């Protein structure tokens, strides 16, 4: 490899960081840049809920400090949005109006909050979060709020609710079991969840759905199908994640729900790879694409994408079915096909 | 109320309204009672690039330095602003144009160079200005609007400041600027999520006195006018040129004259000519010009003719670093010239002192019939502050020439020996007061004469003037503890600001640090100096020159070792620099 | 012979006392060599002041360094013996400070054609209302006989024992091309003409340049000697048009040393008059 190489990784999460590490270990000369929309250091996303509810300081979120990038001569471009890719000319167009040339590219942009189609008309009233910058303002609002409604459609919502309770908030929880992400909840699970939440003094609304949301002054009122009226200072919608690939659409990189890659994590362009939550990976055995979530998966894929980019040909193994305990419920998260 | 202390920089290309937006910002910030210390860099001083920077520090506390690190950087021009990131704080904020007319090439965008942890807000300066006024001239105002939205500034009040600033312009100009500002304010309010924690709504408690916004050069010019300056003669040279430009506007209003001469020799020659004729006159220059004036400096002293020279120091020697600040002309100011050459040297430490030092200079020059050098520097010349309306010179200061009385005029002896060393001086037009003065050693009647006894007597008289003036000048300023001083800082000129700030912090940290600085650096007030040094365990002399010119000078008076802090980075001294030296000295 | 001389001085003294121009002289005895042309020039300046009725206290004289530099010491006015070459800027400062004063700049050829040569074009184009008396003896006298800027080519001097390698400057041509509004040449040996020229120069509103040819009897035995000068000078003819710059330049370039007023322009305001108009 020559010093003229410029490897760019879009995304500063577990996939992106592991890719960068592997690239630097194997190539001391190439320019390596990480571009991320986030302005905050590489952090543990699953700790955000504790940060929002004010239980941990921002420092506790950090995985890797800025100085570590400098030491490894990796250029970290934070708070920078890639708006457009030109895979033919190998140019990235950034939102702040800069053109950047790359020789090889890894897309590791992760996911962004999903919003249910039925709730889109109330979008302005809903608060969602998936990134650190989303949470900074939210943390402040939650501090002031007394009553909070959580629209729960994913696994994070359970632990988030508990975090709020611990912060002495009055919490109501609406379960969206039909649209739950990324797994389908069995009725047995639902019962256990309800039991669990009630024991934490959470007002639960199961088998119900949102009919109307009204706002007067700074207070919201949710009217449900079952004619419940729930008052709230903030409505937080947690409906899981969708791959963050909007900026790729319209380039000629193949996408479906995520960026389509082969088992080597290669896209339809020779020098472009994708890894982590944003990738939709072809499984030759299943003869179909699959998406993985979870930190470990992303790390592994980041490494493999980097090795393949450097000339290796490592196949991503479909992970074995793994079952882990989640609030007393057994959940299978690492292997699924359905959104 | 918690303290606010913020550094804001606006960086752009010439013609983008960088300096004027900085000026408006300063006016507003001053009107809400912040202390400000600001510093502009103009394109003429940065060859070939057209880069402008308006640097502004404002605080609820008394401040003495412009601040080393920036909190907020407004990038009107990306390419120019990139280098300003070097002193943006780790968590600093950048406000930039998110929709320039075309894409920046790789690494030509400010956002691309931001360090992790820094925060950026993109605002479509261009689009919004176009929308507001149909052209992009109001980009700077859009940026100011965004600043108001982001940092909680009262935008209605700010708007009034803009209107006042352009009050003399056509209505369309006012409208375009105001509309651009409002557009930026509204857009930022609607579209930006604040993620930094900076805000500045109100400064300290209201000051009773009227305050003015002024830089060192303007303060000198204002003081000169207030001191009834009649003739300014000068040759353009950075960083003193502005004094000449201001006076070229102001002097004609007072029937005075600004004379642009062919060189600095002619400038100081004209100054002496006017001084001889009984009018107040001055010149302002920098190192190279000051060097040319040396021969006339000797003449001023020998012929006993008042002369005021402002030397705004820049990096030296020779042509040196014309746009960088330095304090390396101390030797030249105090010792420059040949022979035994007593003169006054005034070194203002702040914009306020630029005014006071200048009025003092005219007073001393006229009263003591000799040379007064005012040492400014690039930084002080251009540093903008809001200061209380200065106190104009008194009648006594305005008419300080000691003229011969009628009895003396009966048989007028121009250089008659006196106790103070000052002989009454008649000015042209006075009947029977005729005399000839000369650069040759001369007797009491001005006749050239070379005998040793006379030379000894006349030399003594010339030096005696300085000693008798010591009671006529302000005493050195002693700040901080008066006894048991861990580190006593002997400071001079503009780096005294950094010394004050560093001492304040050190004293808060439980140390005992005091500062002695004097507006008049020559002649030396030995009484105060000795007292200060006797109370100080260690002595520190910070200054912006390589060889420690002041330290070397003062050593001969205090006869003990001194610690030195010498910097020639071209930047003003920062309190951080002095503080780390203090810590080092206390630790050892 | 001796009697004749004494009688001559007595007559002169009577004349001097009658005309009252001794009041412009101090008691100091000039340090110039006997026979020096400067005595005559001094005489003419003093006489001009007297004839123009100037008050002593209203006259300021700035001089440079050299034999001419000593001039103010001998005149009872406000005098300033300045630096080598710098009488012009000092005189300029005097005038700009106090317009009501009559200001003279006294300079030798070393002063204004040599070290201070840079001031001449600018005082001329600024048209500051002073009168510059250039005492040109074409040699450095005070330092004992070195070449000056007006020493002829190939002349042997103490600094050029093998002949002066430099071409001499032409003061009148220079002043004309710099745009001086009053340019004249006088001869130290012709007191009456000098006085007439000086009076015109002093009363001219603007910068007046007067080139005065004078011998250095001690150090120049070949060029500007009394004998050579007398033989070479010629008064400009009466019909000469003083407002014709081209003509002035033409006769200034001649090897014949014309004396009188070369050029006199009235339509350029003096520096201070210009400022008043604005």
C-alpha cells in the first residue's frame, strides 16, 4: 500500500472503529479518516439511557478518547455529514460543502430511530433518540419533567423506563407489541414484561394504541383507543432502529433495507465495503440477505471489512443462534431476517 | 452571578465585513456592560492573503489580555479560518457558512479541520443574506444574528446597535444589514439545536461613567488632540500608520497640520522645528523609522527642544516582522543615540495608559524641553477596549513651557543654570528672547564651546532635569501583596496585562505574587523599585524580547539575580505564559 | 594702501549704522576664514531683512552642519543649528507651526546636495513657504577639503587625490525639475544683486530656492575661486521671462553661470494656503 491511499470509514461506532484499528495495524502509511455525523467521541450507545435520566455523567459513555486517534494517525472528522457518494469518481460530498477523495471506503453508519407509520402525523410531538447529541437537550428536559410517557416498541424501552423510574419520574408505558423490534414478543413475554414494569410502579397500557396526541402549552395529552387519557411533559418514542443509509440512495450502490454486501462485506463497487447495523449481508447458505444488530457483531464485521479491503478474503460467518437473558426473558437477537 | 469570560473571533476575507461586524459586536457587548479587549488583524498587514480577523475577549471581570484561546469562531471565509482553529478551545464553537456557492476542495473547509469535541453550527450565510437583501453582502450580519440566537443575546437591542452603526448610511444599507441580521437570527432559532453551554446575556453592573471603544493608536491620537497637538509629521509604517490617518482627519478641525514626510528623518526634523517654534508636535513610527530618528533624538536633548516620538514596536531587528508584536525596542528607546542622552521613556501597559501616557509625554517634553519616547507595540496599537472617557489634560499640563519673565528677557540667557536643570525657554515672536540653539555643546548663552568643565556642567544639567521630573510623573503601580512576596513581577509595557492576570490567579491559588509596573520606564523610580524588590523573595521579569532587555537594564539598579520570561513568538504575552513561570518558580 | 583700507571700512561702518542692519547681528565674530564668500552672503541676508522691515523675533533660521551651519550663531534671531543635511525639515516644521514667522533654511552644498539631498524634492513639491539659501562652495570646508556633490569631475581634492570620479550635481536644474516655485542663483561677490534676489525669495509665498555661488578661499584653489567665479558669472538679461520653465532649464544647463531669478511661479498655493482652502 502506498501513502497515497486514503481509506475512509463513514461511522464512528464499533464497526468503524474496529475497521480503522485493523487498517492501521496492517498499513502504517495510508491516510485513514473516520467521518461521523456525531460530534461526540466513540461511546457506548446502550449507556445513553442512563445518561439521559441523569444517572451517569457523559465521561462514562466514552469508549475511546480523541487522543487515541491522534496517536494512531487516524483523522477523526466528527460532526460531519456525508451527503452523497460518487462511487465512480470516488468522491464523498459532505454536508458542510467539502469534497473528499478516497481510494477505499467502508460504510459503517449504523442505524437511526425508527418511527411507526401510524405515528408519523404526531412526529413533532415525539422525542426520539439514538445519538449522543439527541440526548444532550433531552437530558435537560427530563430533568425538569414530572410525567413522562414512553411509547415502547423495542428492547431498549424497558430498561429506559426503569432508568426513568429510578430518577423519580412518573412514567406511563404504552407497549407496541405488534410492531416490536427486532423480535416478535410472545404473549408469555408480554405478561412478564407487564408484571415487571408494574412492580416498578410504571403505569402500563398494553393492548392499546395511540388515537390522538394534543398539546396545550408545554403539556401533552395522549388519547388512546381504549379511551385512556395520559398526561405527559415529554413523549418518548422507542421503536428500534433502521439502517442509516439515506445518504447512499441515489448513488449506484445497491441497497435494500441496508447496504447490500456479499459475504466478504463488499458492495457492488470494488472498493466500497459496509459493516455493522447498516449492512445487509448475503448468506450463501440461506441464499438470502440478513441483518445483524448488536455491538459484538458490528465489531467483528468492522474487522473483516478492513481485512478484505486490504486484500484478504474473509467471509463473515453467520453468527450462531444466541439466546440471552433480558429482564428474565429469553431473547434471540443475533439472528433474524425480519424488520 | 457567575463570571463570564469569552473570546470570540470573526475571520473572513477583506470585503466580507469582518472588521465591521467585530466592531458592531464590540459596541453591543460594551453597551451591555462587559469589559472588552479586542484586536483586529487587517489584510494590509497580512501580505497577499486578504485575511481579516476581529478578535474579541469580553468578561464580567477586569481583563488585561486578549485571551489566548478562542471560545467562538465565526468563519466568514473557510480557507482563512482554518488556521484560527489552532487556538480554538477544545470545546470551542465554530459558526460557518453551510451553503457556500460551491463545494470546497478537500481540506479547504473549516468543518473538515475541526478537532473532536469542538462544536460546529452551520448556517447558510449566503442564502439567508440573498434572501434578506438580494446580495451576499450581509453574510456577516446573518452570522451575528445566529450568534444572538445561539448565545441568548437580546436581538432587539443588538439590532439597534446595527442601526446606530450604519446611521450615516443610506436607508437601504441599514435595511439590508438589519434584515440579514434578523434572517440569521430567525433561521438559527428555528433550525439549530444548541449543544454548547455558552451564553452571555448581561455584563457587570452598570458603570456610571461614559465609556468609549478605542484602540491604542486611537487613544494616542485622541490624547494628542486633547493635548493641543499642532503638527503631526510622519511617514507610513506598520503598526503606527493609523495614528497618522486618524490625525489627518482630526488635526484640520483644530487648525492643526498632518504632514506626510519623505522619510522619518524629515518627520522628526519637522517635529523639532515646530517644537522650537513653540507648538506641540509629534511623530509616530516603528523600529526602522525609529532607527532613522536617532540622530535627531540626540539633537532634541542637546538643543533642549521638546519632541514626542511614538514607537509602536514590531518584531525586529531591521525590517523584522512588521505585523507581529514585540517589546524589543526598549534598549533603543532608553539608550538609543550617541553620547550621554537623557530622555523620558513612557511605556503604556493598556489602552487607558496610551491616553494618559501621551498627555504626560506632551507635558514632560514641553516642560523639560527634551525628548519623550512613547513605546507602544503592535498589539497595544491595535487592541480595542471599552474604557471610561479619559480625563483630559489639565490647564497646567497644557501650558507647561517655562517662559522667561521680563526681567530675564532684559539680558536673556537661554541655558541659564537652574536647580531643576530647566532653563526658561523663549519662543519665536518673543521680543528680546532671541537665541541660537545647537547640537554642539554650548555655554549658557548657546554659544558652541568645547571645554571640559563646561561639558561636565551642561551634562549634569541635562540629567538633573530627569531627576527633578521624578516627582512630576505618576509613581509605579504596585498591585498585589505589599509584604512577603513569593514572586515579585517587574513588568513593563503591554505585557504587564498578562502579569496582572497571572498574579491574580496565583494569589487565588494561595501564593503571594505582586506586580510593579511603571508608566514611565525611564528615568527609574529607584525608591519604589528597591522597596518592591526588598519585599520579594524572587523577581520575575516577563517581556516580549529575546535578550531580556528590561531585565538587563533593571539588573544594574537592583543588583540581584532575576528570573526572566522571554518570548518572541510574535503574539502578545498571555497570562497562561506568566502563570506557568510563576508556578515553576514557586515549585523550585 | 593701509590708510585706504581703513578709510574704506570706516565708510562702510557709517553706512551700516545708518541703515540700521547691525541689529540683526550678534556680537559673535564669524569663524569663517578671511576672504570667505559667506561674509558677503551674511551681509546680504541681514540687509534684506532690514529692507523688508522684519522684526528680529519674527525670524527663524535653521541651519545644517558645515561652515554655513554656523550662520545662525552670528544673527540675532531665533536660530537653530541643527544636523548635517537637516535644516530643511526643521525649517519646514517651524513654518508649519507658526505661519507668521519668516523662516530661512541655511545649507551648504554638502548639506543639501549631499547628505540631505532627499529633502529637496519634497520641500519643493510641498511648496512650504520657507527660503532655502544654498551656500555652494563646491567643497567640504569644515572637514578640510574633501569632494562635495558639486565638485567638478576630475578635480583633485583631499578625498580624491587622483581626481574626482563623480559628476557634479546642478542645483538649479534640480530645483527646477523638482518643481520649486522660486528658483534663483546669486553670486557672493555681488551683494546688490544678491540682496535683490533674496528679498524676492523671502517675500515669495511658497518655497524659494536660492543657489549662491561662493568661493572657499582655503580649500578650493581651482574651481570656485573669486577669480574664476567673477569671470564666469553673468546676470540674466532683463527681458528674461521668469515664468518660462523651459527657458529656465535651458540657461540653467549652460556652463556659463547665470545669476538672477530663473523661475518664479505664482499660481501654486503654498502648503498652508492649500490647507486653508480645504
